[in-house]
C-alpha cells in the first residue's frame, strides 16, 4: 500500500499495543509512529514515473520481438535455400555473363579485353618490380657478406705472417660461419661458396701445421707375436711379447729383430719403460716390477706395494731413482722406490685432482699426464701447474699415449681417434701434427729427436715417421 500510494502509512491500532517487555526483534515502537517501507524509500530515489514505465517497456519490447521473429526465420530459410541452389546457379550465372559479353559489339568487347589485359599487365609489373627490388636487396646483402668473408681471409693470412695464429684462427672461424649463411640455390651461388670454402681451407692449412706423410715399415715381427710397449735404449728398440714374456730387440739401423731374453715370472706385462742406465723396467698385471738388462739373460721380479690395495695402475715411467705410475682407482700419482727386495709406492701428489680417466704419463722432472679426452695436465713437486695446450684444429679428442721424457725437447701426443701425433713445446705451444690413416692403429711409440724419427708399434710391425725440423 505504501508503494502504491507513495506516502507513509499509519500502523494499525492492533500493532500499536504497548508491551512492557521487548520482543526478539527489538523495542516495540511507540503509539502513532509512522513507518516508511524500504520499497517506498527506494521508489522516492528514482525519477518520477520510472516504476510505472517498466512494465510497459517490457511489454512493448516483447511485442516487437514477437513481430520480428517470423521475418528473421524467413530470412534464414531463404539464405539456406540460396546456398543449396548455389552449385547449380553459379555455372548458369557465369554462362549468362559470357553470353552477355558475346552479345556486346566487337568494338566494346575489344575495349573490355584491352582493359583487362592492361590491368593484368599492370599487376604483373607491380609484382615484378617488387620481386626485383627484393632480389636486388638480397644480392646486395650477399655481395656485402662475400666481401666481408674475403677480407677476413686476407686478415687471417696477415695474422699468420705476423705470428698471431690465435687471431687468424678466430677470423677463419667467423668466415666459415658466414659462408654457411650464403645462398646456394643457383650454380653461381654454389660456385661462390666452393671458392670461399677453398680459400678458408687453404688459410687454415697454414695454421693447422698438418704434415701428411706415410709411415715406413722398419721391422716385421713374427705373426704370433703380441707386442706391448716400445722403448728406445741405445741403438735398439725393445718390446715385450705378452704371450711368452719374450723381450724382443729391433735394430734402429736395419730393422733386424730377435728375442733377447725372457722376462722372469708369468706373462702379462702391461707397461714398459727404461730405468737408470741400460736397464728396462716392466709393470706386470699383478703389480710386480720386472727389471731386465738386455745384455743379461736373467732379470729380477719384485713386488710393488701401493697405498691403495685395490689400485688400478696405468703406465710406467722413471726419473732418477724413482718410478712413477698413475692409480686411476685412487685418482692419484704414485712414486715407487726400491725398499729391500721390493718396491714401495707412496702418493706423490700433494693435492686432490681428477685422474680417473688418465691413460699415460711421462716424466722429465715434471710429470705430464694425458687423459682420454685429449687433455694434458702438468705437475711439479706434487702440485698441478698452470699448463694449457695452445689451440689445435681439430681439437684433441682421444689421446692414448704421451712422450715428454728428459731426453726430449718437445711434447708428443698420440691421438688415435684423429689418426695423428701432435707435437707441442713443453710450454704448451702447438708446433706440428703428423696425420695418416695408419696412426689410428698405433699402440705405442718412441721418439728419437737426434735422428728426427718417431718409431711406431702398429700390430706386429715397427714403422718410422720422419719429423720435420722445428723452425
């Protein structure tokens, strides 16, 4: 009633009864109090006549929707019918347009065809101009890249002349990377890439210092021989037949070979080196040390005591009165000396290093250890030196042997994976690399810098490689 009349309404007398106590909803209002309905209050906040217009607005819009629905349904139905007829009507429409065109006078048809041809020619011209511009831009970029590559090759050649091989190597690497980005679709593109690649390879050859030479066979051992190790002592080379423990001597001059003596004990030699003056020393698989002078028929065999009872020893080298080996199980270098009737080994290193992948060592006062990943570590007085090999292309990947004893001025690394022997100074500067396919089968080698020869043990043959004189 308050909403309809839009004015306060007086409460019924029944509701105006007083009560001495307040009910749960609060105090009872005094007699004659006027109450304003919340809906009435809300209605007073809206513009006048708004509430009266809402029902009529809803009714009118509903009527409009109902009136428009049939027309909308009819339009959708008509559109569906047109789409269903399109496959049949489109060919007829095209045919009708063609007939209309044929019905035009000849002059009008010529005008129309000429206009279409001109429009097509104009479009083709625009497309051709765009393609030509893109092609010109691509050719200009390609030519600029070619010029840059040629400049880098020339700068690399100049760097080699002035001894800066590191800069030359960097420039040639950048040139190679740029060549890979050049186009190679046409014959001219391929010819350009071939020419630039050849120029880079030629420049790289000057810093790779590759010496390609085939080894020459010096001696062929008996077919049943299974040689291990190769050492140079005086005018002869020596190796051991692991099947029989026979010590075989090979003349450096004419390659004649013959058994010298048989090492004491059971077969199973795994490393061979020189010891002292005129003595050969071998490491047996059971960790025994065998000493043998070639001129003496009988040698001695002594036990080797190591700090690690489960030691796994790799290689053997001597310096002065000490014998050195690598314990890959303990990741350390051991130094053994004679104690009574045997040899006692102690840990030579004074720091912890990673040598679990060591493959060989050589001693000239300092100790050089080669690892299977092509790395070489140098140690002096039990501690690792700041020693780094200079870059070599390709990088060393699978070193198996190293030679750098007191009789050598240079450092030699056998990399069977890359079929080469790389030569460095003992300061780590790269000198040369001797490359040949047969070098992948080398199991041991010895170097004689006085005669400029490298002696290679390949299968049951001993072969020689001639060194180039260091400039």
